[in-house]
C-alpha cells in the first residue's frame, strides 16, 4: 500500500509492505544520504515475509516526496527529519508501538530520534552508520589512501579545482564505492536507482553531505551524537560490514555509548549487507525485532 502523509505544506511518500493485522510490530526504514531515497534499502521489505509490516518512505526533498530544490542549509536539519518521522508515525496511527531501522545517514537520524525518547519506540537498528562525521572523514581518508595512486590523484586534482562533476572524478569515485559501498558489481537495479535519483535531485545530499561519500563539506561535517548516546533507552542492534566505509572506528561509539547494545559485523559486506548478504541480514534483523516486539 502506498500513500502520502501531509507534513505542513509538504508531503511524505510512504509504502507499507505486509499485513498490518499480522500481529507483529511495524518497522520504519530510514534511508541514507541524506537525500538518497528508499530504493537501495528496498530489500528490507523482505522482513514482511516474516509477518512484519515494513514502512519505507522517502524523506522530504528526494524520491517521491515533495522536492524542494530551492531550500538552503538552514532548512535541511536533523530536526526537520525527526519531525517528519514523528508526523508519519502519527499519520499511520502507529504511536502505540513501532521499531526504527536506519541505514547510513538513516542510522544517524535513527539515533537522533531515539535520543528524544519518542513514545512508542520499541527498538532501534543502526545499520552502517558513523557516530561522528569527524571519525567518518578520518576513516574515509584512510580508506582512500589504499586506492590506486592514479585514482587518488584524479580525486585530489578535481577536488582542488572544484570540478567534482567531471566524468573522470565520477569514475574515480566509483572505484571507492565498489570497494566500500556495495561490492555487488554491477550494482543491482535498486542501488543504481538511488544513485540516479541523487543525480536528479542533489539538493539535500549536496547541502548536508557534499559531492560524495568521502568528500564531506556539507552542514553535517561537524555532526556527532557520541556524547548523547547514553540517553538512548531502547534495545539497539548495530550492524556493519567488514569492508564498510562505516569502519569499526566510526561505529564503536554506538556500542560503547548505548547500554546493552549488540553489534553484528557482516564479513562479506561493505556498506550494504542488506544487498551483499541479504538472506543473513534479514535473519539477523528479523530475529532482533522479534525479540523486542510488544
């Protein structure tokens, strides 16, 4: 079932997979980016095969939701997306109980959301997310240093020249992505669709992040939730990939800061275990959600 939730003057597109009457607590899937849209995390709909309603949605500014290409940095804030999620929960009448699973930026948003201790939140899954953008950039630079020398030189040359839209820069970027974002090459259609969506609607990603995953010059460049993590008071599962751009150093603060949290590393994955080790990912996440249903 698809629908649109009014959010002030805007609309949030959503899709529900599975049976709302099946008895299991629904889970909201928070996509990454910011601004990447739901396509690449589409496989989490397979949790519905376990009898659990799964709600995907496109965050404001991307995908099927209201696009606002003229809005500036003061508009695109974590609080905006917290408010949007709360609005969607209430629109769907799910305040009595729900889970949140956030991937990449979505996990950062999920942690921000959990810190507010919203009514009805039963558990949190933080998937492939850094707890600090300072750590993320440090680790991205370390991973980048392992790329072939000519690839590194191409990246640096175009970043210094301000020509990050050049085809050579985009090709060099893909060398990094195929190592640390998705190791299923060529990318599956749903992953490619998200990259194409960002190219069509780059505002949110460019404003909050920057031109790509490792050249972070947007408003989130100094973001951190490390000091606030002890406030999270729901069961939390952390997942990451062995080859993930969200390296152990970027993820460790979640494990240290959230009491009782559990961390699962997918050995054959980078940033998308839900694509790269899909069956096992659904098993691990599904079992965790079952354990913490109402």
